[in-house]
C-alpha cells in the first residue's frame, strides 16, 4: 500500500481505514512519505495501538528523494489517496500511468476531486472511487483480500491507457 499524499494530510479517519486494511491483510505494508521529528515514532505507536507491528510501516528515506515514488509503483498493489486533501495530481497521474490503482474519495471542492477525476480518465473509477469514508475502508479491505479485483483494476487502467 503506497500513500501518495503528504504526512500532514493523514487524518484519524483515513488512518483507521488503513489500519483496518493492514489488519485484514497481514502480508501488506504501508509505505509512507518521510516525516520529520517524532512523527514517524508517533505513527508507529498508533499502528501498534491497532495491533499492527511497527515494521509494517515503511517511511521514505530522508536522504533520498523523499517523494519520488516512481520506483515504488511496480512494487505496490494499490496507491492510497488521503481523504481530507487529495494527493498531488502529478503523483496520482504517475501512479495511474503505471497501471497502479488509486483508492480515492472525491469531495466537494476541486482539491478533493483531482484524484477521482484522474481515476475516471484512466478507467479505474468503478474500482477505486468511493462515496464516503466507510466505503473507502470497505473497498480497501475488499481489494486487499482479492488479488483478482486488483488485477481487474490494473487491467482496466491498462486498457484505458492503450
């Protein structure tokens, strides 16, 4: 699971959904952007509170290009948009251009609809665009439990990209 947004955009609702996804799929890891100071320790503590071992949270290398995610796209099964603010459009577009599905929840302002619009254009809307935070968690758990659904989403994206 690859988080496309910034650490500052992680809120309790999306964190809860991600933790439920990790609980449901014990083989998954959550790849997060680099965070400063004690934030990574705090996120690891929060994960442990959910029963998720801290080793399943992987933070970007602070010495490297912290948000150059392109090398991770082939390794990830699913990219995750944050809920309060959509991920930067260039990250979402890059993930989709690698046929990596992006789970997103569009909102009521342009900044919260960017990822959903890109998912629609890439042919993945039916697989990865949800209506509310409850469905976000439900779809995340479903996608992780079913490699066939993830493969179908990738196939839809690949087909749309030609």
